[in-house]
C-alpha cells in the first residue's frame, strides 16, 4: 500500500478514534477522582483508632488487590442488578475501576504519610496550629511530593485498565477498534493504531507528571 | 500558697509558670514523679540530667506536647488539671492558645522543607494569630535581620547549614512573641563548630529578659547564661539553685557523678549524650 492508500484507508475512522480516545480520557479522569477519594478515606481508615473502620479498610485492600479487575467490573455491572442496583455501563465502569484503583492509591497515600517525620507535625502543633491546619499546610504538601511518582504510575495503569470496560459495552478505544475490525478484517492495522493512541496518551501523562515532579523538587 | 514549695525560687509575687505534682508514665515506666517547679518572668532555667531522667519529657509536658497523667499547670490565664476525668483538662482550643504563647525549639530544627525561610517564619503568626501578611513579613524580616540571615529569606531550609536552620527555628518561635521559650537540646544535633552561633543567639535572648527553660548538655553555657539550674534524676528534681552553687558545689553524689561524666566527655571531645 502506498502512503496515500494508507491515508484513504484510515481517514474515515479518524473521527471515531478521536471520539473514542476522548472517552478514554474522560473515563480516566473520573476513575482517578473516585480512586483518590476512596484511597484517602481508606488510608485514613487504616490509621483509625476505631477497630471496625480499620478492619474494613484492611479487608477492602485485601479483597481488591487479591481479585482481578475484570471480575470486579463484572460484579458491579452484571452482579449488582440482581441485588436491585442496575447501573449504566459507563457508571458501573467508573465505579468498579475507581474502587479497584482506590486500594492501590490507599497504600500509596499511607506510605507517604508514614514518610513524614514526626517533628514536622510537632513543630506545627507547638506553634499553636490546629491538627487540620497542620495536615493541610505542613503534611499534605510534603506527602504529595513523595507520592507523585507512584500516583503517576497508578494513573497510567488506570488509563490502560479502561480497555477492560470494552467487555461491558462501553465504546471506548478498544471496543471501537474491535467493531471496526469486525467489518474490515484488518486486526493488525487497527490494533496497532489503537496501541499507538494509548501510547501517546500514557506518554503525555508521564510528561505532565515529570513536569510536576521537577517543580516539586525545587526545595530538595 | 503552693501545695509543694519549690526550693530556692526567687520570691517575686506571681510566677509566670507554676507546675505542681506533675506525673507522666509511658506504659509501666514512670518518667516524671511529682515534679513541682515555679518559673518567674525573666528567669533562665537550665535543666540538666542524665539521658532518661525525664527532663525532655518534662519540657514537652509544659506545652502539653505530651499529655501529663496528673498534676496542675498554671501559665498566665491558663489553669489546667491533668488528673484523669478532671474538669480542668485542657480542650484542644485551650491547648492551641497555650502553645501560641510558649515557643519551643527542638533538637532537630523541624523547619518545614517545602516553605522558604520567610514562609516558615510568617506561617504561624498569620494562621494562628491572624496577623496580616504585610505585618508578619515586616516582623519576620526584622528577626532575620537580627540573626544575619535577611539575605536567606527566599531560600529553602535545605540550603542552610544546621546552625542557620536552628537559628531560623528560634526566630520562627519568636515571631509568635512568646512569653516563655522552651529549648530541647537545641545544639545536640549540630556540628561542634556551629554550636556557638546558636548559643550566642540564646544568650542574647536571655540578656533581653526572655523567660527560658532549656534542657542542655552544655554545662558551660548553663553556668554562664542561666539564672538557675535544675538537676533531674530518675524523674524527680534532685537539685535546684543558682548555677554556680549547683554546678560547683553539687550536694548529691548523683550530680557529682553526672558532672564528672559530662565534663570528662567535654574534654574527651564528643559532647553528645549516649543514647
């Protein structure tokens, strides 16, 4: 095939690919937000004084990290309707992946919190600052710097994991490619193109993280 | 007036800080056993004693970084009773108000690494006392000027030497305009050649009349600068008096042994206390 033939071949599918890629980005952002919320709650829960909360947090992390993401997605999308909770594929997907990633985020946040020397909190409290001011002004800014590399990795995993949602009829990039291939019988070209698009998106993500990391390293 | 009279405290009307029968245990280990101490405005009290004698814990009980198990604390308008279930136990808001008036400096400086020197100094006055930013900056600049670090205002703590960091930590506490300053072995983590600049700053504060409590291993400094020396032994105050008296004519054999050991270490080189 010459280049112009290639172009003619792909061109009709470009808008569809762009749309599917946009959906991947939207899914990723929503899943990350859910996972950070879950992660923060569970990380603090694991350090809680209250036994039940601590045990629930430990169970959550144990269950989520010990079972496949695909099964978790199936439980939420196919299983919950049996219990009277029917969710759209999109909502079920965001929820399932968010809960999944949240367990990993919780462990990352916990390790970040434990890396802050006790003296940082003490010097703040000794000046009369409240616990919440100390958390917000002194502890969390330092935690963010420490966990940024791990959080970036987790975000990249999340982006790639959105492809699992092709199994519950969310027409994101992977399912879109599959539908084209079903009519064109060109799996190599279209799966390769799909891989390149994922690669572009994950590369962009790590570039942003590298920039943030450089900015955060200014005081080290 | 006091249930437990403090030996040889200068007799002026009302002490700035009054502590009675303070007790603190960690698990089964009783660290402080009925400590009573009165400190008057302008006094510079050095606290000496072997490692594990409770002197640092005592200092940390004064601003309630450690919650005592019992005893009374009076500081200006704050009156606390630490007995379990007592009505006088401090609320979080009362603790913040107390700590805002008592400065504390730690062995390991504990400057906040993500903030510049200036930001470290203005943070608490702005957050805790609601001082407007311009005013807090002016105050901080004056204090940094005084310690010769005005040109470092924009630098991050990691760019400063240990001695510079510790002096900024002192200034950070001073920016709250405290009525009392607590120094917890503030020169122990410093290289020997940097100890002098920190001690000089503390000496100048003492000369200005700042009320200070300092846990220290610098016997020479305690002798020259403090108005009073307290010797802690096994969770009790074993001796209390003018530094020259306590240090030159120690009454107890424990203090004699302690001084011999510490002064010997001074001659031998390392001033640090064995862990």
